[in-house]
C-alpha cells in the first residue's frame, strides 16, 4: 500500500462518528441501533476499499464523512421502500396479482383489526366450549352458494388440491384435454392432480370433448369427473364441451363425484357488466357435488380457497389430514366472514371494491378524472387530459374482457414518460401507472375515492 493511501485510510470516519452524523441519527431513529451499526460498518468497510483502490482520498476527512453519510442514507431509503407497502393502483387492472389481488371492503379491514387480538376462532360463546374454526364463514358460503356445506382453506390451489386428495387419491380422475390448463406459473392442473395422489385420465381433444368421451373413459378405478374453468384463456371457433347438467347426470349414474374448479367463482351473476364467469350457485344447482374457487378473485376478499358442496364430501375434506396443513388463520376467516356478510345483506355491489370497480360506468370515471384534473391547475410543466381507454379484470379472470374507461394522460414539458412513471412509483405511497404511446396513464377505476387527494398530491410533486 502506498504511503498516500495509508494516510488517507487514517481519515476514514469511525463507525461511531458516522452514527453520530445526521444520517446516522436518522437511521437509528427509524431502524434501531443494531441495524444502524451493521449498516454503518458496511458503509465504512466499502469506503475503506474504495480509498485503498484509489490510492488516495479525493478529499479530506469531512469529505469522507459526507460520502459515508450519503451511502448510509441510501441504504435507509432502500430499506424503507422495500417490504410489503400500501400502494395506489392506478393501472386499471382490478384484480392485480402483483399488487395483492382484491382490495378489501372497509368492514373487512375493521374485522381484521378486531380479530388481531384474542378472538373466538375455535370457541363457542354460547356454550363456553370449543367451537369449529371458520364455522360462521363456512355456513355463509353454503347459504350463498345454495350448497349443503362449505370449508375454507388457504387459497384456490389448496382447495383444488385437498378436494382431489381427500376424494380421489388412489383412484382415477377423468378430465378433458381442453382443461389441462396452467393458471399463472406454478398451478398446472396435471401437476396438482399428480401431487394429490389421484391419477389422470385425459379424454377428448384440446378443442372438443363430448359426454361419450367421458363415458368411455370410466373404469372401476374412476372416482371423479373433474371440470376446470379455463380462467385465463378462451378457445374460440370449432369447440364443444358437454353441458354441466349432462356431465353431472353421467357422473351420478355411475356413482362418481363431480368436482368443478371454478377459478374465480362469482357469487353474483356479473353478466350485466359484460363478464361471463361461472356463478357458484349455478354450478351447485346444475348438480356439481363439490366446487372450489378463490377468495381473492371475483369474490373480492382475502387470499383463501373456498370449497362448497355435498355435506358428506365436505366433511371428508375437513377430516383429511391435509386440512390441518392448508387451513387459514383467524385474520383471513374474519375478513372472509365480513365480505360474505356484505353479499348476504345485498350490499356487495356497493361495498366490495372488486364488484364496485367492475360495475363503475365510464361516465362516473370521467367525472372523477375531471375532478382530479381541475385540481392540477398551476402545476408547472404539467399537462393532463382525459382519453378513452380500457380497464381489465385481471387475476386470470375474464380474459379478453375490456371494460371501457376514461384515463388521465399526463405529460411534462421536461420530463419523459418513463421518468414520470418512475417518480410516481417512488412516491410515498407509491402510485403504480402504465405507459402507452409515450403517455403516463392513470385509471381511476382502481383508485379508491379516499386515495384521490393523495394521488393529486403525488402528481403535483412531479412539477417540483
Ligand atoms: C386462480 C385459479 C386457481 C388458483 O387459485 P389461487 O387462489 O390463485 O390459489 C385454481 N384454479 C383455477 C381455475 C383458477 O382460476
């Protein structure tokens, strides 16, 4: 090592000096002294390497302390912007998988807080004895689905898995080749079937399967006929699939179980909004013995998997050892219960954000967009206009359905669209937008009215 770099190394701040700087004090305040010391040590080590490499310090002692403080501040910023954070979703994708799928109704948020302490998870107040976990939420599901009973597990994939493993393990499950689908990366129907211990009997072709195809495939090993809703794609053209009524008739004639994985599983008929998604109660009415669907797709609740159907089959699922592995905790059950109550009160379209957003008209979005733009007057360099566009349902539901909407398109005289998008994303809370044709677009359909003023402040900051 040269003499000059040895001299420079003596000018490095000590860990203590760095922790006493403004940046150090800030770090200790926000993250505690243990984390601050670890980060300060990392910063000083890195600075020592840089100084040794450079052969000499570029500035004096004050300059080195400044550099260290800046590096420490950068770590703090990085840390406080990572982790799970609330964001404003201005993308117009309603069930946004990367942004946590369904936003919960206000009542469900309150229910989460209420259940955060001690709660009657497995306790019956009227008898003072042990109660069944999820009993209330499950009876609400059964009621809304017109089913005998229901059970709730961790997510839609878990629901499909446990229904297969409890009801068909060791036997064969007949399924159409058109339904051997992949739902978002790691949920592939053939893999889930294999993991459940049931074996797969494929029938028909990708585009056409008939009742006779199912009929021919049934052997003494067959336990179940499985139907999977192709949530995230549509096959169009020369296609055929037997009706649910025909298929359940065959299933029951042969003494088998008909199980349908509905994917989103709408509890209400959403066809008035242009969505053609299977309704849970219809599947039960058409003769499905058991159905499963997600809690955080069209239902609009927290991540959960719901199973409804015949009480003997539901009971077998509840008694299956895998139930203990896949069951949900009190917070989820509290939120599910609260969302289901909105449905039962007939208020879901008003109170459940996913449904409210699906049914919001473009004129309503236009009025809100205009209100936001009016408040952007005077933001220097910034211009905003309202454009026609589309929102999407997302979450692998209703592929290809585009909901007409009105978009706020913003531009800045000196800032590129990429930079604007990045700055909005860097806001606290982050505002997530999309860019199309060089414009930053905001869709208020997925922004709650409560967040509008926060959004306006974030846009105003762009002109700073
Ligand atoms: C989404 C989906 C699943 C998985 O549900 P998760 O809640 O995401 O675990 C399973 N089957 C179908 C048909 C789906 O659409």
